[in-house]
């Protein structure tokens, strides 16, 4: 049996799956937590990867490894290859002003959409680099190369020597690589940072990033008898999720992780001048229009904490309250927001009365508010998909699964709980070994279908509350 490993180095944790190349069957897996916060020393990702790999039984018997990771994070390296400062993550909003300035300087959002398929907000790497130039000029001067979390981890796995590589999917989240042209826009990088540092080479969907030379968190890998494992190009976590869940044109995937995302596989690049839809590339040579929110599964974590219950109990409470929570509405902008672009927003509760001041109503309002927010993201894509697939940690909640179709006004499919980002990375690694025009056809497991009568008042009341601020 030939094995491959897929990694998901996401915001809250690192997950590793080891799968059989032929069938895709799960052989073993492991995970480890990441530190809290919106700026993180990349070394912490390396340590967590080491722990997750150890829990997944190591990498000595795998033939290829692929790393998928949270998108956009700014990793700046000095001339010795050391990180210049902690990485600023996708959900760090300090670069919001820098994004506004960049948009103005180029002549407005439509110019950015035309140039790179997306309009920068605080999340994009290009905005973070402008922030760095303005607020930490010494660090900006010491920066000789810039890369993303998955690029950096793959480079470390390759022994931290030689060139850094990325892929189309992750490059498309920088704000200085054009998915339509397949080229860096170094003019935009120059305008943001005041210089053009070294950039990762952009690999094709099944082009190798080198060989596994280092064991994360520990000593150099002992070369197995048959030679070192290959490193796949890796990609951003949403692109890997699309691969892992087997998304095809005609599907919309809604992911409820730290971020909320709604995305679709497309044959052509897109350029939304409103900035709501980011025009990303995917991991197969296609495109991945995507809407991202800053607030998703952690809205449930926050509600559970407020109520002093665990997530299972939160779900039970939510299901025990009436649809619409008796008029109690939660607008869940707990970390500011990205779509809509309100980086300084805070969350709010509307419609509190004596009758709605119960744990059940509050739990229901949190679930419904999070789902309304995701339904707005789904609508922004402007698609009428044949299938809506719900994935991510939040989709493990029975309450979320059962309330989602009432809010979305259509049935949703929930694939078996799993690590779809890490699975997608593993599938990319298997593709690297197998060759061919398309990734290997792995069974993706059965999906549960959830249906409910639409309750349009939930979204009507949410829209009213959202506009009240
Ligand atoms: N049974 C559950 N019910 C509700 N939420 C859950 C459950 N299990 C996990 N989660 C949520 O999943 C989130 C993590 O999702 P995940 O997709 O792993 O995030 P990320 O990949 O961004 O790190 C946590 O914030 C947690 O609230
Ligand atoms: O910024 C985006 C997409 O543009 C986020 O989706 C990040 O890629 C983080 O993902 P998770 O850790 O929530 O999976």
C-alpha cells in the first residue's frame, strides 16, 4: 500500500491525515492546537505540525506530503531565512486602513478586481505589507522575501534551503498575483511595500515542491530505503477543502470553520468590483470564487461560553427554542467583519424581551445569526447550485445542520464529519504521484441530506437588525 499525508494548518489547529493512495482510505490521523491570537510566530505552526504528525504515526512510510493552510497570512523572512516578525493572520484587522488606501491609490475597487480578481481588505497579504511599511519600517527593510503559511511550512519540510514555492490557489489570496493572467503583479507589491522582495515560485497543480528533508518539530528525517517522500505544491485551506470534498462545477461549499466561507469551482476567473466575492484560483487549474466572513464557528463557541454550557448542550438548547427565537436576533460581528467590510464592527443582540431572555432563545439566536450571516455570503456568490455542501467544525453541530435549510431556504448536504482540508491536501499528494489531468477519484463518503421548510422571516429580521447596527 502506498501512503500519502495531507496537512491542514488552519487558524485554530493543525490536522494530519495519512491515506491510501489507491482508494483514499483513512489509515491514521493526528491533530494539535495552534496558539490563540491574530499574530503568530510561524515556529508555533512548525511545532504543532510536529505534534500532529507524531500523533498521526509519523511520515517515514509516506510517499508524498502536501500542506494546506490558512490563506493570506504574511510571513516575512530576512536574508538568513529567519522570520522578521510574527505572522499577521487573515483575521487580523489592523491593516484595514492600509487596504482602503491601496484601493484609493489604484483608482477604486474595480481596478483591483480587474488587476488581481479581488479587492483588498484587511485580510489580504498586500494590505498587511502596506501596514508593515507604514508601522514597522525597520521590519519592512529587513524583509527580503515574503511567503504564506503553507509556502513556509512546505519550505521547512524541504529542509529550509532552496527556493520557496507556492501554488495558484494560495498565490491568488495575496493581492499581488493575478489568477486570470497567472502572473505576479510586482507593481502592486512595490506600491504596497515600497520594494519587491523575493516571492515564491508558483507551481502548477501537480508540480513537486521538492523532497521531504526535515521532520517537523524534530531532527532531520532519516531517509527511508526507497528515498525521500515528495512534497506536493500544497495550497490554501479553502482550495484544499474543495478538493477534499470533491466539489464540482454546480456545487457551492459552505465551510463553517474559524472563518465562514462560501465558494464554488468555476471554469473561468471572476472579478467582482464590489469586493464581496474574491476571485481566487483553485488547486486543479480552475478558479474558486469565494466569499469569506470573519465570524463563523466561534460564534457558537462564544454563545456556549456565555451560557456556561458545552457545544452539544448549546445545540440542544437551540433546537428547543422556536424558529426565529421569538424575535431575538444575533448579529455576530464578534471579530469585526470582512464581508460586509466592517473591520471595527461588534456583535449585537436585538429583540430582547422577558420572553426571549432564556438560554434556549439565546442559543437559537446565535445559531440563526451565524447561519444568516453565511446565507448572505452564499447569496453574494449569485449562484443557484445543484448542491450545497456544509463542512467545517461548525457543521458537526446537529442544530446547525437542522436549522441551516430553514435559513438557506434549500436543502443542504452534510458530508460525514471529517478533515476535508487535510483530505484535499492528501488527494493533491496522491495526484502528484499518480499524474494525469485530474486528481485520483477517491470515494468521498456519504453525505446526509437535511431539509426543512424555509422560514424567510428569520432572514428578514436579521437584515433589519444588521442595518440598525
Ligand atoms: N460538535 C460541534 N458543534 C459545534 N461546533 C463545533 C463542534 N465541533 C467543533 N466545532 C467548532 O469547530 C470550530 C473549529 O472548526 P475548524 O473547521 O476545525 O476550524 P479551523 O479549520 O478554522 O481551525 C471550533 O470553533 C468549534 O466551535
Ligand atoms: O481568509 C480566508 C479565506 O479568504 C480564510 O478562510 C482563511 O483561509 C482561514 O481559514 P480557516 O482557518 O477558517 O479554515
